[in-house]
C-alpha cells in the first residue's frame, strides 16, 4: 500500500483498494463514492444509485456538481493524511 493511501485509510470511512482509497458519503437523498488515486494525485466523485434505484449505475460527477460541504470534508481528510489538498481541485 502506498504511503498516501495508508495515511488516508486512517481517516473515518476510507478504505484501500489497490492504488486508490475510497469512501462513501450519504447526504439527504444523495449518495457519493469518492476515490483518491495516489499515483496520479486525482480525486474522482461518483454519484451512487440509492437502494430505491435498483437498476441505476454509478456515474462520474463534475466538481461543480458536488455539494461544497462534501468537497470540504474530502479536503479536510486529505489534509489530515498529509496529502496536498489541491489534488481535490484538479480537473481530469
């Protein structure tokens, strides 16, 4: 496991998956998966279907479509893990 991933999985809810770390968040009726890729220094956001949407699939979400409180929380987790928070703002 790479050092940034190891540090990030110490934060609440994060888990390692190969070269990435992932966490799931729920807020109101929205569900998101957030992935951090250490080698490329990128954060990806995915809208995750709810339990009511059995046929739905996860879909990528652009930064401007992600609620600011969630983005702030991700930056806080990155900072606590010693990862430059600017990676959260990088576009693909």
